[in-house]
C-alpha cells in the first residue's frame, strides 16, 4: 500500500485495540465491536500433546485401525506448558459477526455466501471458508488475536491435575472427558447416526445425498454437554479453528526452523474422532479456503499489581522503588507537562511545525521511529554537534537500521526553524553540562520552541546561562547527578536514574501531546511495532506522506488523561518485573560476581541502546555492546569459559547468541518479554530465522548455564490506547530493560561489596 487511497478500510482492518465493555460477570466480558461473549481462562499449567498411551483408547473405542504414529506424531513429545490468563470467545465467530466485519471494512466474504449475504438461516452458525489471513483481518478489526496453540489446547483440556508426587496428569482427550461419544459434538458420525469406522464408510457418507447441503455446521453452542472445563463451547467439531502459530514440531532441546503452514485445532462437522481430540493438530496453508475451517478469538487478561513499593530484599529492589517513586512524582507534575504539550501542539498544528529531538544520542533517538511513537518525529543533528551518530565497529549491513546512513538521511534534520518544537535532553550529565547551553542557544536563536528534559539542577544551569525566554520550557525530574544507590562496601554511588527519568517524562509529554492534537481536531500518525504482521504496509504512508492522518472521527480527551494513563501502565510493568523472579536475579548476580572475582569478562548485549559505560553510576562490570545483534562475530571470538553473557532484548529468544555462548562454554542471562501469541512475522530487528518468540520459557533449551528473566512489558511494546486510532501508542520496553540492567548491577555490587 503506497497510498492511503482506502484510508477507512485499511485502518478499520488494522484496528488492534477496540473498546471493551466492563466485565458483565466475574469471568466474562463482551467485545463491543462484534458483541462476542468472552470467558476468562485463568493462568495455569498443563501437559500439552500426546503419547501413544493417550491416543490408543480412542482408536480402540471407535474401532479405527489406525497407526497413531502416522497421524499424531506431531503431537509428541508431550510436555508441560504454562499459560498466562486470557479471555477466549465462548463460541466460534459466527456468520452474523463476520458479516458485520465485512460490511464495516469491505473485506471479501466467504465464496459460498451469496454475494455479501449470509446463507439463509445460518447467521448463528460458525463462519467457514475463511483463510488465515481473513481470520487475522477480523481479529484486527475486533481488537483481538487468534489463539496460540498452547492457549487453544489449554482452554480445551483445562488445567492439569496432579499426581501424588506433584507431577502433572494428562488432561482429557476431549473437552468433556476421555470417552468418545458422537452425540456430544457436531461431527461426521453424528450426522451419519453411526460411528464411521472406516475410510470407506466415511466416504460413502460424505458423498451421499446430503453432500449438496455442505457445510453441515450447527448453531454455535448447540452441544452444551461438550463444554470445556472453562465453559467454552464447540472446541470439538463444528469448524476447525485457525491458530496464530506456524505448524511446527514441538521442541525439547532444539528450536523450530520454519514452516509454510498455519495450525488448526478442534476438527469439524466432517471429521471423525481422531481429529476431534483436543491434542490433535492439522496444518494448512495460510491462504487455504475450505468449508470446514473457521476461527475464534482471544485477548490477554490484565495483570494488575499491588500499588506501592516492592519489598526490599536485595540492593536492586531499592532501584525498582526509586523508579516507582519517580513515576508517582511525574503524576504530580502533569500540569506542567500538559502546558508544554499544548504550546507544542499549537506550533505544530497552526504553523505546520516539525517535532524534533536533540541532545546526546540516547535521548535524541528515543522518540524517533519507535513502536507507538509519533510518526513525524525527527532527530535534530546540527553539523559538528556532539549529538552526531557514533561510528560502529561493524559492517553496515549488521548495524540496526536507525544507525545507518539511510536512517540518518531520512530521519534527521540539520536546521530548525521558528515553527519547530525541539525536545532537548541528555542521559549523560557530563554531556549535558558540556553541550546543553550552546545547543539551546542555537535553537533559541532560530526561535524554535525548546522543551528541556532533565534534573532541576540541570534546568537551573541552563536557564541561568541562556537567560529567560518564552521559547524555553523545562520539564524536570528529581534524579540527582551521579549514581542513585549507596551499597555497603562500595566506594561510589551506583546506578544511573537519568535515562529512565528523562524517558519517563518524555513519553508522558508525548502522551499529552497526542491528547493536545486530538483537542485541536488532528490525529497524528502512530507507528505500528515491527513485530506485527507486515508493519511496513501500515507505517510507510505515515513516514512518507502524512503528518496528520485524514478520515478519522476524532474524540477529544481531557488534559492529563493520556499522560496519567500511560504512567499507570509503566507503574504496572516496573512493579511486576520482580514477581516470581527474585531468585533468578539473585542467581544471575552471583554468576556476575563470581566472574568479576575470577577476573573473567561479563558481556552485556543491550538491544535497546542503553549506553551505561558513559553514564555516571555504572561500576564497569560489563563489556557493553549497546546494539547486541551487530556484534555476534566479535563475541564469537571473545567469549571464554566462565565468562557471562547478559542479553537484554525485546520479545525474542536470540538463537544465534545462545549458540555462540554455548560454544564458548560460558553462562548466559537472557532477558526478554514473553509473548501472549507468537508474532506472525519475525521482528525486523536482527536476522530473520534467528529469532524465536516464546510464549513460555518451557519452550526454550534448558540447562545449568542459562537463566531466563521475563521483562514483562507490553508484547508489541506500545501500550496506550488513543481514542479512534487503530494501533497503540508509546513504548514500554526501555523502562523494563533499564530496570533489569540496573537491578542486576546493584545486586552484583552488593555481593562484591560484602566480599570486599
């Protein structure tokens, strides 16, 4: 899509976050967009897959002389899986709901429909003859997702019961239990009136006089006795259901490579018992259309945390509380933030100004080309400025795009004008003291509106040096210069809080700036995360053609609402990082301390671009690669036994890094956020095929040399729902990533300090 010729349709189909009703009961919700009832599936653990022992009884009971290995080998090995809480549609998506979607978006209808009309009398039947792409388009419109295979099977089988020794028992073969009964669901034997015990009998039935009536779907929810343990209907029979995942083998010590097929679950009206089992898997091409396949939708359940500080058990906990306290402070300064946002919006809207960012590299790049960021944001990089790009010791094709010449040429400007708004900040106070004043003077001389982000001390220094100006605004935090934590036995304060504080106020400002645009009748383009399917289709027109997106019904929001909502999200993310993971942090710190005492090297591969080596408060525990994906060749040559590699990334397991560290017989600490559903497309960051998006750490290789830590930020990074816009705004990853890094630093220093 090079242009927005069909703006309404494109954005309607990409609607990711729809409005949801309040819960109508403790365990249910209604999706306002399509009216679907959803059931809460609580978090739990179960045995996924099958063994021959599990499957044989069904074949014996139905009389099917089938070698289970031939048809069910992709169900092995049976393995334990943990699933976070989520909501699932109680029923498969119906023809009536799909008709509402096609009417709103202009999307194609199933071929067996009569034009755009639902087959007579089948409005409450599951929609079929839709491919995987059709199902995904519906989910985007409805603000949902397709379920992962793990979510689907868990919802069908229920949480696993336990043996006396605490091990998990396999769940029932069918949603209702282990015993097959053709009368309990819509299947071929139900229609035939007898169990079809051979391929010949099934073919005779399928090709009989009733063939003209295909598809033989039934009204959703017609078989109440077959509900799953969580109260979900039609998870056996009626229609196959598309899942989000590629059809890949289950893994133990290795990881999947690739597949051209998408997974389906549950069987259909045309299937026998074999394919109606909850563990059964069937792959199909994503563009496959047939009369047997439909889908249902899911959405993640929120995980609120208890308000207030975390319990302090180790040094890093104090850093977490420092961040939580600064979030509270930011909430109290929303009036100042909103005032700056209103002035900025006036200049950008009424003077056609640009939104620029300047300062050191970490700050100036933060709002540019980020998931959930304002699309027209650019970096201000005057010639000869200290804010210029670093030269990386890596070939251009290995450098992240935003460090390449192509990015520089596209996303930077060398001169600001009176109409422009420039966000100015430094994560390194040494750089701030050296460059903030001359840079601000240059911008003010150009009559740009300059908004400075930094400490109260830094703002005072700047204001004193440049003098009062109506074009200079300051948004300040409470973080002092230098480190923020004192640790017994260590001579200097550690852990820089400036990067987190500056970004906290920067993104709260951008939240309020979006609100200010809405109050002026403008909808800014907001970038879709690269971990979504085909993000470039959505993002390209925003980057190259539109500043404000046309054809939207704009809903104004109250001042302070979006900023406070966003800060609430960050509070939740930061406050949940330690839940159930404290032992991992302590173990990781012990590895790092041991490496330091043995004079081994600890490597930090920080994908988000934190540059701690240049920040006061960093004790120098790590050799840092601030763009981890670019440095695997170097690491391969450097890493040795007893070294430690720390990876802090986004939402993927870095296979290549893991192999490199294993080859060097070193330890690895892998920190990334688990996903609710694996992205359909690998992230554009890094190397396609080298990234794997797990929904559980159980899916990954295990061993005594690895620790997995969940960063727990939003799956696709952006988190703030903007009224009327199809994708969420404002990133979350940098906060979780910085907190985890500094927590590990603090815990390690604490251990080293105690040992003198």
